[in-house]
């Protein structure tokens, strides 16, 4: 019974990840002709806002690598957050004395 429950939970997690990625529609290209990104973050929105306010602004730092798309960048950010949460969970879990 426990094995069946674990399989159902794993299937539910896979569906929660796969279904939204499958049903999302890519927006039409913008007025400049560039394809619109689906998963853009606040960094991109801030960059666009800065370019509107100060068109001559040049960033003083650049990325070491450029992911091929916004989806990959979002995936790497989520992976970084998951690894950090795993380390924090391990640390706080090992610091607390468990009583059996």
C-alpha cells in the first residue's frame, strides 16, 4: 500500500510540473518582431524600465554565461533555490535534537 501511495505522489508531482508547461501558449511577437519570452523575471523587467528612464545607461557587470532561453534561466534559478533549501533543511534538521 505504501509503495502505491509513493507512486501516486510521484505521478502527481510529475503532472503538476508537466501539465502547465504543456498547456501554456507562447504569446505573439512584440511590435519589434522579437519573440516574447514566457518566463521572464524581475531582472528583465527592471532592465526594460531602466532603459526607458535612462536610454544611455550601460551596465557595470555582465553575466559569465548566457542561458539559451528564459526557460533555461528559470530552471537554473529554481535548481539553485532547491539546492539552497536542501542545505538549509539539512542544517536545521541536524541541529534539532530528535527524541524517539
